[in-house]
């Protein structure tokens, strides 16, 4: 086992411990009757086994089975449109008391599919960009339709990052950057000056209210209620935390960073951020040491995905971004989230373990 692999597993262990501690304190408000801590430990145990099994998956076999697994997830996303709506969204399959969120599991195979397409058209920049776009757009559209704006943004940023490192000419990269700048400029213009236009693209009323309350908290106190409580919790944590617990909606899931900042203060929150920084740094090291272009795309995709996911969650808890309902990786409660993250780690370990053998097979061909 390499140094990077050992560090990755150690960080996974510490983040899992932090998750259990945070969920324990989130339960102390008395707002929940379910034993989330026990369930999280169970999720972690099952996901660890899955991670171990996937870490033994040869890279050649991953590419072979990818084109069977990826369409299955597309069908699952399509099927969500016919499920029962929960809290204004159709993101979960429910069976025998359990919920399954395909979007959380799909991220690894989304990145693998983009990496495989990028490698396949490595020497044809125009076709490469077109193929990557055609691979990503159906997924982005289906996730947006759930609706899951937070995951859509993270998936899009990951897709765009892989586009940027693809073997495209400067002309294509400049065109992509200019297009992205134009799109985001248009989004900011609409959000700040013509927010009502967003209704035309299918934005749900609760999403509209969240964006509006982010721009002007006084416009709808009920919509900004959760963020206001989160800010109070973070601010009252001080340097080392407080003994009491402030009520925060979804304190064990989306707002779990507020729980940590409240209970452990600036020191605890900073320690968690430090662990996340180390985690992203390890993924970057994997990318720098990669033996093939396929693995470079994979490592980069995961690094960008997790980095932006972490940023988006923490930013929304402190009011820097609108609430999007996206969990904090490795920390938030949730079986699908935990399993999806551990699947990602298992695949990362498999790629790093077998990429040398895969590179040799490519050179022999």
C-alpha cells in the first residue's frame, strides 16, 4: 500500500469518527426520535465492506463494466420522475422503510464515464468535447428535474473541470471559459435583477424562495429561518464551543457543519476544514503521480467533485450560497450519501492499485 493510499484511509477513518460525534450532538436537541447515530454506524460498516470489495476491482474491468452500469443509473434517474414527491422533490426510491438516492451513488460512475470518453477521443479535441457534453447533459438534466439544484451544480462543475484538462486546444479552452463566464454572468444578472424569470426554467417555489431569501433575508423571514439559525449557531460556538445546543433544522444532515461549529467552536470547525484540505491534497497527489490519462481524469474529477461539494455545503450554512439541500461529504447523516462516498474511495483505491498494470497493458498493445 502506497503512502497516499494509507493517508487516504486514515483521513476516511477520522472523518467517519467526526461524523459520528457530530450526529451524536445533533441528537441532543431532542427534536428527533430516531437513533441516527446507530444507523450511521451501520451505514459506515456496510459501506466499508463495499469500499473494500471495490478497491480490489481491476481498472480494466472497471472500464469494461462501466458501459453497463452507467445506463442503469440513467434509467434510475428517469424512474425518479414517477416516484412519490417528498418535500417538493423526487430524489428517492423507497422500499421496505429504506430510502435510496441514486444521485449520491451515481457520482463515481459519472466521473468514470467522463474519464473513459475523454480518453477515447483524446486525439480528436472537437469530438472529445462533443462526446463529453453528450455524456454529461442527460445526467445534468435529469438531476435538475428531480429537482436537485445543489447536486446539479456540483456535477456541472465536475464536468467542466474535466473539459478543461481534456486534450483540447487553447482555442477550445478559451471558448469554454468565455461560454462559462457568459452563462454565469447571465445567471447573476437574472438572480439579482429579474429573479422571477427563473420560474420559466422550472425552478420550484421553495427553490425560488431560498434564492430570494439569500439575496434579501428580510424579504421572506420564513425562507431564511434555517440559515439565520445556522448563523446564530456558528457564531455562538465561539473559540472552543458551547455546552448547550441551539435548535437547527436538519442539524444532522445538511446543517451538520453548524452543529460542529456550535459544539466545538472555531477550533473544531477549523480542524474539520483541515481534514478536508488534507483529503483534497491527497487526491491531487494521486493525479500528479498518475500513470495514465484515464486515471488523471478520474483523480481530477473526484478532487473537484468533493472540493466543490464541501465548499457548497459549508457556504450555504453560513449564508454565502442559497440553501440547496446538499450533504457534507463523509460527515452528514444518510445511507446513500455514506455509501456513495465510500464507493468513490473504493474506486480511487482500485485505480491507484491497478493503474500501473493498466498502463503496462496499454503500452504492450
